[in-house]
């Protein structure tokens, strides 16, 4: 087992890290605005029945802007930490568990529909896709029976447990974890309003982030 000492960081490196964090924060703000209820209501009024394809457009715009920010961010290869041996294997194992949780959550929540793939298939087949229905689409089984935000938990596990982390990677990891934490709290407020007692009962049974492997008393 060994660990490399972090490199000394110049003021310019810190400034570039702040700039990188700002770029990703801007992407996160755009991502959140397009997902806001009022913005979606405006598009629903504008598009009519074609609004059913909004999740597809939302996913494509998110991927396109993600790629733009990824290309624009400065190169920050300065090493903050690096481990090998058994600790590295353990961290890789946690990252793998995070990815597995992400995949499980996508399957549990009909991730293809959430990304707009199901709607595109309906378009190709000449059918209007089903409109979103929060009460119908809500699920408390699968990964969502383990924690209330399994996608966010899986993403944070993958970002935090990196055996080798650069300054650029840390800026993205910090943004990603803060974005998912803040997003989870806002999502809780929204679901409380929209699902009422259904969400309240679910929240009492299932923890937010830390799984409970014993029955609640």
C-alpha cells in the first residue's frame, strides 16, 4: 500500500479550479431551470401534445451542454491524492457499488422513460407517448425501497471514492456532490407537495441516503 503526496498548487491552479467549478455550476443551473415545474408548464402550453417529447429534448440538451462544458474546462492534472494496493481496491469496489445502485435505480424508475427513450420509440411507431403522471410513475420498490435517492447516492459514491484524484476531478466531484445533495432536498419538497400523504408515508419508511438494514421500530 502507498499513497502519493499531493502536489503544491499555485494561485493560478486554484483560480482555474474555481473557474471549472463555476462552469459546472452554470451547467447545473441550466439543467435545473429546464426541469423546473413552471418552465415545463410553459413548454406544455406551447407544445401541446408534443410536450410528451420534452424529456427526450431535455436529455439531449443536457448531454450537449455537458459536452460543451467538458471541452471548455481547463486542464488541471495536479494530483491531490493517489492510493494503491488494498485501499485502492476497496475504493474501486465502492465505486462499482455506486454504479450498480445507479443502474438498479434506473431500472426501478423506468429510466428509459425518464430519459425520453420510450417516447421516441412511440414516435417511431406512430403513437403519441403517454404523458407524465407523478402518482402513476411513483415507485417505492427496488432501489427506491433501499433509500429515497438511490441515483444521487450512487453518483456521490462514484465521485467521492476515487483512488486517484486530480484538481480538475475534485472540482467536478465537489460540484456533483453539492448538486445532488441540494437537488435531493428540493426534490423532497416538490414530492411532498405533489404526492402528499403518499410521500410522507414513504419518507417515514425509507431513509434518505443511508440504507437501514434493520426494521424500523
